[in-house]
C-alpha cells in the first residue's frame, strides 16, 4: 500500500506505532519496523544516556527506518534532542507542545519531523516551521489526550495543511485504516493495538486489561489537574478521579510513577493502565507482523467492498 506517508518515510505500509512512554521499547519498535511499518521508541522522561542506548539497540535489531518520540514536557527535553541529533535518528515525532523552534534543527540533519497535534491551529504552525507531516491525535486515544475526536480532527487537518496527515486515536484494525484513508489521511498511528502484541514488553496484567476492556472502559483521569489522560478503569483510576477534585495535590502525588507500576509490575492497585477506547475492539494478543498484515488486508478488502456496494465498481 503506497501513500505519501510510505514515500516520505521509506516504509512499506502506512502504519506508525505510537511512541508510548514506557511501552514503546526498542524491541517493540524494531518489530514494527521489521514488519514494514514505522516503529517508534518512546523517549518520554528517559535520561538522555538511556535514550542513546535505546536508539543503538533499535539500530541493532532493524536496518529499516524507525523513529523516536519526544515529549516537550520531559524534564530533560533539550538533552534528549541533542542525543537524537547526534545519533542520526531517521524520524522524530514530537508531542505535548509546540515544537516549531526545534524543527529546523532536525531538518538540518536530514531527519523527518512529524509533530503530534490535536488542533488545526497547531498543524498550521508546524507546517510553516517545516514539519514533514502531522500526526492528528483524537481524544479516543490512550495516554494524554486533546479534546477533539479523530473523525473531526483528521477531516479538518487534511483541508488545513498540504503535508501528509496521519490519523491517530481509536484505530485498531483495517476498518479504522480504511476510514482514515477515506477522510483523506495518508496513514495511521496506532498505540493501544500494539500493547496487545507479543513483542510488547508490558506486564501480562496490562495486556489482559486491554483485552478485557469494553469500549466504555477507557476513561479520563487528570482532567481537573490540567493533564487529562485516558486509562483503563480500575480501582486506581477511580481513586485519582475522586482525589483530583477533593485533594489535587494528593492526586498528583499518587500519579507519579503510576504508568511504570502498570507497565513493569502490572500493579492493579497503584497503576495507570493507559490505553484508548479501541481497547474495546481488541480481543487477542498477536505478533506485530500479523497485526500489520491483517490491518492492511482488511483495509483493502473493506475499501473494495464499500466501492462495489455504493459506487458500483471494485
Ligand atoms: C501507554 C501509552 C503511552 C503513551 N505515551 C505517549 C508519549 O509518550 N508521547 C506521545 O506522543 N504519545 C503517547 N501516547 C499516544 C500514542 O503515541 C498514540 O498516538 C495513541 O496511542 C494512538 O491512539 P490509540 O491508543 O487509540 O491507538 C501514548 C499512548 C499510550 C497508550
């Protein structure tokens, strides 16, 4: 499947794996790149030297293009940027802020830059600053969220910018990919789907939570603290929702390290199991390669069938 995104990134399929804090390890990223998508390491709050090691590990595991995701709220963001520049990472995705002033630095090194946006205004700004594509992330997604749905955001972005648009949030299969392409996107980014993959190194409890969740089980915590995040409903999520109203300082306190506790320990009582609404669409753990191949196959089939049904040709 060739799109402007596959051409831009030199990949086989228009599927990016979301750069997820903790979850997007070198092993997961390399598996996605080896399967023809774009694997992305989630730098989040990694100390710079650990990030350097992670990048070198991916390079050992794949010779295909891969990316690093940076978040501008990281305490060592500037140092992480230096590492990414020094290590010649092919693609960088940047979330949680306006990266306009950083884009030229990456471009000078020949890197591709894909900011994550949740509004058309920010998309316009980053396009002007030289971004190669934008990842439009709707509020259905797992992790930190904006406030516009994927269907509205992507439709708006394709009319707003000339660079390729990648749809993220709520997409977990070929029907989601087909819908994104019909809206005018050039590809998709999936996060939650890849948590339920064999190569994902999350604790088995995390994967089970994704499999068990219904479409209404991925709720928002932290909205009252100014950093809303979508997580799977559990005892801890309920506690955070209560505390963020009654005792916000305490809520902030217990949130520290809670994603790590979910990822490494599968700690149901103290873990934030970040995942999107698409958890309710996922019912099996599969190898990354199969997830990608089935997504492409289903998208092609559903696009053909829809054309036959409504337009009268295949
Ligand atoms: C556990 C988890 C952690 C995430 N961490 C980040 C992050 O550090 N940076 C970022 O840009 N996006 C992050 N995201 C968002 C993903 O990169 C991706 O855009 C999103 O998961 C796509 O929506 P989906 O979950 O519906 O597939 C995270 C998502 C999850 C589920």
